[in-house]
C-alpha cells in the first residue's frame, strides 16, 4: 500500500496499491480503453516531449504490459476512444502543430478490433475542435463533443456506427448556464447513462451533468472540492470514479494539481471522497476492470511524466 499526505479527508479511505510501471517510461495525455478485461493505452507524449502513435496493452491478471507497436494513426495527444462490444472507435486529438491551426487538430476517426489487430479508417469528425473531446457509447451510437481547437465550444455530435455517419445534435444548455462551452472535461457511460463534467472555461469548472436521450443535459450534483480540468474518470457497473486534475481559479490565483479520488453514485446522485492518490496527477488515465479501478501515468505537480499505475479495490 502507498500512503500520501493530502488536505482532503476521505469519507471511506480505501487503500491504494501499486501495479507495475509502464515500461516505456510513462505517457501524459494518452488515451485508454478497455476490451475483454484488458486495458489499452494509445499515443500521448513521453518525458522528452515526443508525441507517439503506439499502442500498449495492460493485463491485470498478470500485472504486465505488452507493446503492440505503432498504429496507422498519426502521433498525437488528447485523442478520444469509446468501445462498442469488442470494437474500439478512436481518433481526434492534437498533433503538436501550430496552435490554432486547424490541421494541428486531427479529425480522423478509426475502428480498431483488438482480436485481429485490424484498423479501419472511418468518416472524419465534422470539425477541428478535437483536442480533449469527451465521448460516450450508446446502442449503435457514439456521442463525441466539447473539444478544443483555437477556442472552445459546446458542439456535440452523434456517430451512427451502422451508417458510418456523423450528425450534429443541439444539446443546448439545460440549466443555469452550464454546461457552457468548455474543454478538458471528463465523463463516461455507467449502466447505460452518460455523465460528463469539470473542464475549463477561463477557469476550471466543477459542473456535472447527464446527457439524457442524446438530446439535452440535466444537472446532477456538482463535483465536490476544488474545480478542476484534465481530470480522469472511469465507470464500474454501478459507479463512476473521478480523480486528480488541475485546479485553476483565474489569473489572480495559483494553480494546484489535485490528489483526490472520488466515487459518484448515479442512483443517489451523490459524491464521496474515497482515497488519496500517491501522487498529484493531471493528464493521466483511469479505467475499471474486474472490481478494481486503476489510475496513473500522466504528469505530477512538477510536470514530470509518471510511469506508475495504481489501483483500488472497488
């Protein structure tokens, strides 16, 4: 077990365990997804600042990493991925080019089948607001939006898998001005329900909402504690786990990398502090497999790339 200090007092303090380090030295702003009880980490940047397009697989039962090699996608950070059955839909992100230039924000969209290693290019995403986008999985439908280009908006698109087609949906603003246009938020699908929140709009945010019927947002209990952006989240069968991120309160404040791990109960619409991470992390990953929630990689408060992976028992 790893013990760390924090200014947060968990309500239910779960022990945090260490998993094996990522052999390549870690990645920041990578993208992860889970298929058949194995986690995959795609792209991101290393400690030298180099962008990658490789794919790594982590197997919990053996606590081991495997390098699956390079992919046909360009190197990038802040891509997005969602899983439907045993097929992954993945793409978007930022390739390190000129800030604000559309070609620096990638619009490619692919399917990937881990069982065969097959990659297939699909219909491009409709606009260039593709860095740090959030995505959800439905039935033959994926929802992607709230990305960044030279600015940020609240665009949301529906991708119909069977038709390989993107359609714009006007989710609007359902309550008290939120969710406003933002980026850098986090969200996931839990028990068929889509939740999203936090992010950045001039300063970090703590809103939390549910995308209902794929048409509109409904407010849910705000994420407690400091506002945050670049946090990470994952869903088990009945809860969502959200951890870390960067708190920024405006130009008159100092920023803070966060260290807390929270659990959200969708049925009760309640948040609980449950653990303290061994490190303060942002631009990290989070995933849930087999009764455990894993988190790690990313960057620490000194902006150093982290290679460690940790987990709690749900």
